[in-house]
C-alpha cells in the first residue's frame, strides 16, 4: 500500500527472523491517522526511495536505512555469490546440514552481525516493532534498553561436579531471562531480547556464552574433566568477565611492571606470523629480506608472570592447582607504567607498535650498542630470544686506528674492542670489503660491525696493501686527511708531507737554462706543480683547458730533467696526428732536447738507441705493437698525451702502457672523462696504481653510485681522492689576455620536403621506441633510440644523408652557405665542424659549386699537417671543413675567428674542444661561434636537455652514453614529440 507524503507518516523499524540469516530488520514508513496513530497503510523504504520521505527522516534514519539495505537477502546474495543462482538455491546449498559451506556460513554470519550491532546501537530512540507472521511491520512494539546490563558467571564446585550458569542484572535488579522465550537478536556482541526489551551488555559478551542458558538453569561439568575445563575455559572467563567462585579461589594481584626487551632474527615463518598481527611496523617487513631484520619484542614481568605488551588484555589470569582445589591468580596490568616504558623507547627512536618493532640488523645492533646502558638504568632487561640460532654480542664496541708515515708509505695499525675482547683492526678487512657485518668473537658470540664503519673505513681497506701489516701508498694522502679530520684515525707525518695539504706551499722552481721562451704565470704555476708531484714520487694529470699550453709546460719540465741528470729517456705517447705538432713545439721551445720519432713501418726496433735521446715520441698504436720490446727499457718519464686514449681499462692499449716501466708518470688531457667515470679509473690507475682501488671496488663504490644514483657524497669523495694529482685550469680563470669568445645559436627552418621526410621518420621511430619501452624496458631500447636519434639528426642536417634519392634542399645547408659566403666576403676565416663526414661532403660539394676554396680534414686525411698549414698561412683559404672526431684535439688554428658547429650532441665538452682550436693562446681576434639548430627537430630538444640533464662533475666528468642511459620515458617522449 502506498504511503502518501502529503499526509502524516512515521518511519519505523521492524524485526523479523530469516530462515538462514537469523534476526534482521526492515525499515518502513507507516501512514498516521488524524489521532496520531499508526495505520495499516505502510510501505517498505530503502536507499532507493528514502529521498521521497526525507521531510520526516533525519540523518540517523538515513544511516539506519543504508545499514538495513546491506543486510537484506538480495544484497547478501549479490555480495557472496558469484554465480547466477536464485536466493533459494544459494541458501539451500550454503546452509545444507551435511554438505554446506561452513567457511562461507561464518563469513556471512560475521558480515551480518557487524551490521546488526551497528543498527541496534542506533535504535534506542526509534520506534521499533516485531513483524507479524502476516507481514504486518507494526505487530508488536519493542524497546531498546537505554542502559547496559551486566553479566556475572557463577561456578559452584562441589564434591561431584561444578555447576556453571550466568545471572543478568539491569540497573541493579536481577533480570530473569531463563524460560521466558528470550531471544539473542545479535551474537557479536550479545543483544538479548526479553519481554519486549532488547538489552546490550557492558563487557561486550559473546552471545554464545548466554545461548545455552535461555532454556536451561545451568551446565554441569563432571569432576572427570574438571581440571582441563578450568584451565582452558574458566581461566579465559575470569580474564574477561565477572566470575563468582564457589569451591575455589580467585586472587587479584597487583605489581609494578618490569620491562623486558627481547630480540631475535626474523625467519621467513616469523615474518608471516608478524604480518598477521596487523601491526603497522610489521606490515613493512619484506619476506625476501627476512634474514637481515631483527624483531624486538616488548613484554612486562609482573611478579612471577610475564605478559606480552602486544596482548591487548588488561587482565591476565593463570591457574594454580592446589592439593584439593584451584587458585586463579588475576593479574591487573598497569597500563600507565607500560605506556611510560614504550615512550622511553620512542625517545630513543625505537617505535614499538603492538609490542613489536622491526629494524635492519645493522641498525638494530647499532641502536643496542648506543642505548643498552641507558635502558638497563631505566630497569629494562635486554636479552636475546632463546629461539635464536646465533648468540649475538650486545656490549660496547669501539675502534682505535693509527696511521704513521714511513719512508715510502703509511703504516696502519689499530685495535677494535668488542666488550672484553680486543681484535687487531686488520682482521676486519675482508668483512668491511665484502660488507659482511657479522664478526665471530673468540667465545662464539656474533658481533655486528657498526654500519658507519663500512662507509668510514672501506676505502682505507680497499686501497691498503699487506696481509699481516696494512700499508697505504703516499698518494692516498687525501684519504689520510679525511680520516684525521673525521677523528677516525690518529695520524703522524713529517713536515714535508704536510705540504700536500695545500697547493699554496708549492715551491717555485727556476726555469731550465735551455728553455727558449717565456711561460705565462699560470703556466709557470703548472711547471712548478709538475715538479711538486714528481718530488713526492706521485704521478700527475695536467688537465688544463684546450689551448692553455699543456705542451709547453711539459717541455719545460723535460728540459729541466735533461739539465738535472735524467738517467734515461722519456717516452711520450700520443695519437699519431699529434707527433708533428710536438716536434714543432719542441724545436721552438726546447731545441736542445734530443728527440727520436719512434714511428712508422721501418722504425728501428731496438731500445739501445734510446740512450742517445732525451725524448722518444711514439703513438698508442706503436706501443700496443711493441709492448714486449718497450717493457725492457726503464724510462725516466712515461707521458701520455690525450690520455683519454686509455679510458677503457680493458683495452690492449691500456694494458700495454700500464705494463711499461718508468720513474715518473704523467698524463695530459683536456677531457679526463668522456663516457664514464671508469675512464677516470683507468687514467688515474696509470699514474698512481691503486689510487682508486681495483676495478670491482671502483664500479661498486663510485661508478654505480655516481652514474646511476647521482650520489653527490660519492662524487665529492672521488674528487677528494684525485684532487692532489690533477691540475685543471679554465681559460676563463687564467688566460684573461685571450680575446672574448662570443657564442650564437642560429635557428634554421626546414624546407617543406625536408619537413615531410623528418615527420615520416619521426613517426616511424616514435611508435617503435615507445612500444619497445612498454614491452622491454629502457635497457633493451637504447640501441633503437640511438639509431632513431641518429636518423633524425641527419635529416635535420640534410635528408640526403639518409636517402640518396632525396632531391630537395635543406634549410640548414642554405643558412650555413649563406653565412659562409658572407664571412668569406669580409675577409674572415671560419672553421666548419660536423660530427658527420657525410655532412661535410655535402657542404664540400656546394662550396665547389660556389667556387669557394677550402682546407679539409677527416679521419682519412693523410696530409693532415699540410692542410693545417694551408689554412693557417694561405690568405686565400678561408674555410676549413673538419670532422669533429679527427679535428677536435691537437690542432692550433688561430687564423680562424669564426667557428661553425653544424650539429649539436649531448656532450658540450666535445663542442668546446672544437671551439678551442681557434680560441687558444695566440689568438688576437674575437672568436665568434655559431651553433646551427634546425627548428622543430630533435636538435632543439637536445639543446634543452643539455641544460637539464648533463651535470659535469667539477668539469671532470661529461658523458654521452650516460645521458642516453639516464633518459626517462618522459624525456624520450619529449625528444620524439
């Protein structure tokens, strides 16, 4: 029957019993007559139509209606059945007495009980009825009691058995509920209906404890099962409820709690159990890392009883069997004191949740070492779990390290204390290097090495030598300084070695008599520095900017060696293309040096001839071929020019030069690192073997943290180690007499045909690369990305580079030729650099057509020096086309005052080297640099990414490959957009 909202109505709640789901409520609206009485005109109400009746509903009604919707049969069916079964079929199957699904029954019951409890809590001031058998929702009105009832359980023990029964009281009066047609409306917790009133209980009792007594006076427990029943059932009853004993005793006990902190390793099985506790800390435990975790468990001792902190029960009961009865010791826990102890742990940064805390093993023992004494003073007992397989040491740990200078090295000595045990420092070497933090003491206990020691001493052990006595080469002075400054070692050294702490004490050395020419102040400082590292028997790296005169500084030092009794010749190794340049410079500045050019197919393979020379010039290729021969000679110096040639430590060239013998070693380079920090390891290991440890150590401790994790601390550490042996000055710092360098970026628009070719290629590679990223990840996409970027860069220059059938023009080429003609017409000279020989060939062809003469240099050019001199000395040759790879180093082209960079790439250092061919000592004019960028192409994106992505590590580390490796999906997306 429809209820009219235009006339008075009332919302009511009606209780009925479902065959399978137990007691449920339904919500109704009932029409009210003129006397304010409920009529038979009613209508079911749910969330679907509640808004229609909102005029007479409040917020609580809406919540009740929603909860009641959730317990209706159809909702239960939808939630717990994933098959298309009717309600009848579903309930018959699940609740079948023999084949029913007990687990599903329990799940449904719990779901229903939770919601019934919430509904009953809200019904106290609502009109509530029992539904009649004819479906009348207002058949009999009932009430929900305003106050909570109490339950007391009685146990009368006599000679033969024990009678067990409950009594219920409401507002101090006994409530008779047995044999009164009482019903449990809800079990979790109990809601009991007696004589039309529904009661709830103070202790939140489980309804199953009252159910047996609705129609039974008591339960009888025979003497034969008494002890077991008392131990299991009565103990828990006494803990949770008011129990009246008769024939046995309940003794309340109160003590001040004493805290116990127990610790143990977490095994895989323990992790699962820990997670099931639901603690917030526990949920963080990773099963895979279980062996590396320590579980702290807090408990409290009350008299003779131990109570777990995670146990939520505020009362703990234990049973004592006497000669003829039982005593139940009812321990009342002191929550206030327990919380104070938890706060004390929190103050010391151990956050205990649900009685437990989990820390990494190293952090756990570090925490114990720092806090054990204070905890014991507070009354804590700290001990290891008896279940642990290892017996851990938790006493005080300390280390004392001394470093003393010897003739050619440092002696390292030290002692580690683990409580009463003293251990030589050297015994920790393998543990520190392998990051094994467990050290077994003489008594079998396992001491955990503090985590900070692995950071503080790993380099000391990695760089030191010796099995029984640790020694450290003197070129590890920076490490010794750091240990001393960090109070990690006591250092004793001579005044002479103290000079290494700062370059301001470098002694000024007179220039050799036979040196022809003058050194600029910064070059003289470099000359002094070369002596400085030599005098301390260190190898050095002169890494000045291109064009600052590394050659002349080195020649001055070699002339000094000649005049001061060098006993053997110096070997100077370089790329073949630079030999002529060295010869020219030596003839100019050090004409007295006797120089042998050890190159060519017909070289005399006899080291005896070296005794007649001061300087032997050779190439990396010859050293590689003649290694066995050259190894037989003991050189005064071995000097590597453009030493990045040995950047790959596993190459035959690197192995060859490292195997040669000499008193001193020196490397010259403008770019110590081109592709990876491993380049640095290779070159540093040549000049100062062992300075950066072995390759494995360097990769793990420096290369990976710096390149993959961008670890600034590791970057600083690496620089501290190499700083004393690298001298690097920038032109902006020292060559202030150089004319200014003015840089421009020229943006070129693509032609229509070029744009079409570019977009077609971009679309093809974009789809391939982004699909590969999704399916295979970045690691397996790098080659395809490089391939795609290469094609796009070439098309941005000129589509002919990728498609010989292309007949259109290039916007960039038109602009390059226009500017070249303009510069040539004004009498200037220009260097034109490209990374692509193919691109230079296209430019070359157009210059031929325009009648513009030029010099040309790429990797295949045989008359290299002739081309350089032609450009430098012939006024009619105003253009020099140079491939970046062949002409980026070793050329002095100060005749040019314009530099064109035709195609940008990741590494700005490569472009800077090209510009330095013109902008170097000897240049009298302003140098104008033009970087040509094709608009709306990957070149423009690369320019932006150069600024965002590349971080030079104090100008020593610049990368190409690493940038490609570090590109994110978003970066790639932007590049190809």
